[in-house]
């Protein structure tokens, strides 16, 4: 089948044109000033109070979101596996289906639920609990992130769990392991690739989001995504925006490298 | 054991409520007679306005057009590259696969921004072509990740036997490999279509004058207070997908009965 | 397997169907008789667009932005992206300086005669020989407040720093407007280029942060109508619409002074449809069209001929059409140079 190697070239050309060159361009702008001369100011700008605060906040919120997603999603995947629904598309569709309703609109709907005079407030009033709007707080943003990215955690976990050899689990319990031991010693380690891709697919978008914080943060919360987006859209400073993007990319790559150390198979592509 | 079953049922239900509550809210409010977060009384007003709003219908058309076209091209390019990748070995393969992973790891934000810069630098006027290129770029990795595992599972000897027996590579591919890859191709296409349909960030950075998808239209409307016409549209889209899903899954049940 | 190939069949035929239609959209995009308009969100009566298309046969490609800065970023990246745009005063000044605008051939826009000469004179403040700008709307920035939630008579910006309204204040989310409020409260010019003054203004805005419920631009309107906050910083043009929806709302331009802004239509230097753009300008300056737009967007029009058809009641309300006394308290924004702009933005990032 060696003849077929050339089939990989068209996409290689595509990737060079639309992935590599764009990244090099980000690098170019990141290391130049408005006047076009070389500078590292755009990189070191991350240490300015406004930027580092936003980056730390993004890291904190996205980490929290990833953990919450993992805790929520794992039981879902386990339950679905035990229900023996099979690899069937139906379950997957149930989790993909919300994505067919526009992402911005779904997030906006939370505003209807959570805001002052929203549905939750009126519900709380009717049963006599007081509720203060969480819009504009970190909680609202985490909620929006978890809501949007939870399916990305459930699907890889579900995939990896259903593919797991049931005999291995049976063997563990036959050999005297209790349910808890079977889980920690067998199921959990075997599901690591799923966890890795789930974590990747949740952590990266939540670290870089600017839309969720825009919609649910009452524009009081500035994440690193907001800062970068606004450097381009408002401050018209693509140099600073590119510099900060480079820093953000370094953070993503570093965390990916960290996560993928746990992915011993190195495939990590259980989606 | 029963108790465990009971709790897992409750847990699943709660997760579903969490995922579908906002959607329920959107659907309910599409039947609201007034704009705003208070439900007045039932009305089909927004459904009527929907079909008169050229802006929304244009955005819908753009969204579907971009999603179908980009998913279509991404699937074809992805399929071809998968065949090529399977012939690669060792280091080149590893490099190729990590290049392929870049758009997924890179975050939509950086992908969108970098493409915007490239289009501007090379004087490409933002428009349909730039949006399509951007969407295809971030869709291909998903297609490849869907098809690759299938391709690795296929039995190569059948294909080779067909060639030995005198089938042309094209014919053997069409008759033997393609049917086996079909589920992967299909899920790749569906994934690409969905990602493109739901994308906001990349479109936001690469769109041109007057071209709105539903996402960018909603983003600009959010600031002025969304009119429930968009809710109405989303409701229609959601219900049609639901019906399609139902329709596709029904024959399965029948066959298990038999 | 059959099922899946069936679906693939559906999807493929759907995509073929759609690609078949692409010709339609392409021909629209490339045909010569178009004008590409970039305007503020919800800043025109949509019927006016349809009427223009009908009367001139020109197809309007219409798009919206929500801040001057966003508009500038788009136009500076590619001046041919749009033909005719609607920035505010200081942004027009910046665009003129950066060669992003084309001079209007006033012979093609005879309706400019309808514009109040006094307004043309004000415009010459930032467009020195009246070569680029057709004024569209004007007004002030002030405080919109809900009289059921605020008992006192508001006369000063100070109220936006009053602890009693904690979580009841909606602040402007654009750099210059937010700084204008703080600079005016401190008694400085809203075109200040003094670093110490800006530093002070930044600290003031920072101290306001805990009291602010939300930063917003266009959303201020809906939030105030819904009674989500007691006080909101808003453009005078929104006042009329707001009181019609919620009669409890009142508007005041604080006595420390505020911003007088003018939005105008200008043509981009990269415009490939300049004549069509001029037709667009001329159309908008027609009295009946200006009136129609005023009635829809409720922002004061500088069109004298249209003003004559507006209700007396509105003309005499300084919240809608600012009177001389109010205008004298106000300042027009000026473009302060790239360096100053970067400094303003750097400070603004420290506020949140």
C-alpha cells in the first residue's frame, strides 16, 4: 500500500497554509510593536496586573470547570455503560442534540433562568427562599462553562468505558476485589485515555472562552480570552493580542504535556 | 442493587434536566406574546415574524450552507488523508498526526485569530471563502479522528485479495474499503457538521461584510435584547432534528422485535 | 449499514441542493449594484433599507457593530470591507487622520441642505472643512434613572458612587464614555491627556466597580426598562424609547457636564461603490426618511426639515433634543492620538 503515501500530501499542504503559516504570523506580530520593530514587550505584558489577573482567573475557572465536569460526567458514563445501551448512536445523539440549538442562545437562556426577575428567582420566591442573582459572578461563569462543555467530557468517557473488556472487570471481582477496588485498580486506570481526551476537550475551550464570560459575567469579569479578543476588536492592537495569544498557547501546551503523561497509550483519541 | 439502580436513574434525570432546562426555556419563550423574561400569554407571533425576517432567514441559510459545505469538503479531505496516513510510518506519521491535532489543542480563539491575520496579510477579502476555509480547517481533524480508528480495524487482506484478483485499486476501494469505513465517515461528517453549525468564535473572526451565521447574528442581537424570533427558529430546528433522530431510530426497534 | 448510507444519501443530496443555490448568493455578492452599509445595531428603520432598495434598485448589504472601536478595527484591517459607515465624532477624526475616509462629492448629495447649519458647524470641529461627514444623529450622555427606585433629584454624577445604589448601577462599557463620566465628575476635560488626571479617573472608576451591577452598552436600555437597575449611564437617544416602554424612567445630564456626541455617515476610502454610497447619504438626508428614522430609533436628528415635522413636545424636551443650555455644559470627544488611546485602554483594563 506504499503507493498511497502521496494521498497525505494535499492535507499537508492545507495544514501548512492554514495552520502553520497562521501560527507563524501570530509569532511575528507577537514579537513586533506597532511600528514593526522587534520587541518582547507584548510577551512580558502578561505580567501587567490586568493581564496576569485575567490569566489567573481563567486558569482557576477552567480548572474548576474541568474538575466539576469530570465529577459529573464519570458517573453518567458508568451508568450508561451498565445500562448496556451499547455503542448505539442514540445515547451519543442525546448529548450532541443540545449542540444543534445554538450555543450562544443556550447560554443566553441561562440568563433568563438566573437573572433578576428570572425563572429561578420567581420559583425561589414562591417556595419562600430568597435568591440573589448570580449573574456577574464566577459561579455563573463556571455554570455556563460546565453546561456547555459537559458533553465533551461524557462522550470520550462513555466511549472508553463501553470499549473496556468486561472480562477484565469480571476477573478482578472473581479474584476477590470489592467494587471499590475494582474501580480504583481496574476501571479507572483503563479509562485514563478517555479522561485525558475529556479533560483536553473541556479545559482548552474553557480556558480560552470569551463568550461565556461576556454573556453571563455582566462584563464585570475579564478572562484572558476577553482581553485577547478585545485587543483585536477594540484596542486594534494585533501585536499585543498576538503576544498574549502566544503566552496562552504556551500555557495550553504545557498543561497538555502534563495531562498526556498520564495517557500511556499515547493515542488519546477516544472520540 | 435496586437502590443503586434507583439512584443512578435519579442522577441521570438530573443531568438531563441540567442539559435540557435552558432548551425548554427557549422553547417556552418562543411562544411568549411579548419580548422579555416574563411570560405573558401564548402566541405564535414570533413564528410569523420569523418567516418575514430576511435577516434571520439569510443567517439560517448561511449557517446551513457553511456547515454542509465545510463538513462535505472536510470529510473528503479527511478521508483521503486517512488513506495516506495509514501508509505513513514512524516519525513522519507522528509529526503528521501532531500537526493534525494543532487546531484542536490550539483553541478556537487562537485558530480564528491566526486565520484572520493570514487572510488579512494575503489580501483575501473576508467572505464566504474565508469562512469556509476556516471551518474546513478546524473540521478536518475531527473527521480524521473519526475515520482513523475504523481504518486501522479493517482487514487489509480483503482489499489486497481483491487487487490480486484483478480489481482496479479504485474499484477495490469503492467496493471493499469504503463500505467498511462508512460508519466512520458518517460520524466524521456528522461531527464536522455539528461543530460547524454550533461554531461562533471562528466565524466571528473570519466573516466578511454582511455575512451573518445564526451565531454571529445572535451575538450582535444579544446586546440589544434578543427577539424571540430566534427562539422560534431554534425551536423549529431542534424539533426537526428530534424528529429525524426518532425516525432514524425507529426501524432499529422493529428489527430487534423480529 | 443500510441505515447509515441512507442518511449519508440524504445529507449528500441536501448538500448538492444547497451548493446548487450557491450561485444565487454569489451573484448577489459580486453584482455591481450594491452598497455595503455598516451601522450601529438597531440604528435604522428596516423599512428605510427596503424603500431605498426599491427606489434605487441598489442592493443593500447591511451589517452592524456595537462600538466605535470595533468599527475601526474592521475598517482599518480592510477599508474596502464596507462602503458607508456611521462612526461618532472622535472616530471620524481618527479615520480622517488615518486616510480611511473618502471625501463626499456634495453635488451628489443635494439633500445636505436639509441639515441644520449649526450642526454642520459643530461637525467642522472634527471634520474641519465639512468634507467627509453627513450628520445623522446627535445627543448627550446622561443618567437614566427609575423614579420608583430613586427618591432624590439627581443633578450630579456623584450618585453613581453612592453606596445606597450598590448593585443597582449600570455603567457604560466603552472606554471613552466610562472615562468621560469619571473625568467630568472630577472636573476635568473629557479629552484630558494628562496622565495624573487619567490615573485619578481610573482609581475613581475602580472604586465604582463593586457598586456596578453590569457594564453594558446597548443592553442598558432593556435592563432599565425591565427595572433591573435604578441607575444607568445611557445616550439621550434611548430616552424616548425607554419612557414609552416604562414611564417611570427619567433622564438627566449632570451639572458637571457631559459628552455631546454626533454620529455621522461617512464613506470609506476603499469604497468600490462610492456613487451608490452617496445615493445612500442623499436618501437618508431626505426629510421624510430622516423623520421615519427618528420615529423608529428616537435619536435626535439634525435634519431641520425633518425637525419641522416632529412633535413640538419632543423638540422642547431637552432630553430628546438637547437645548443650548445643556449643550454648553457638554464637550465633544476628540481623537487624542494612538498613544493616548493605548493609555486610556490600558487604564480601562485596570478598572475591571
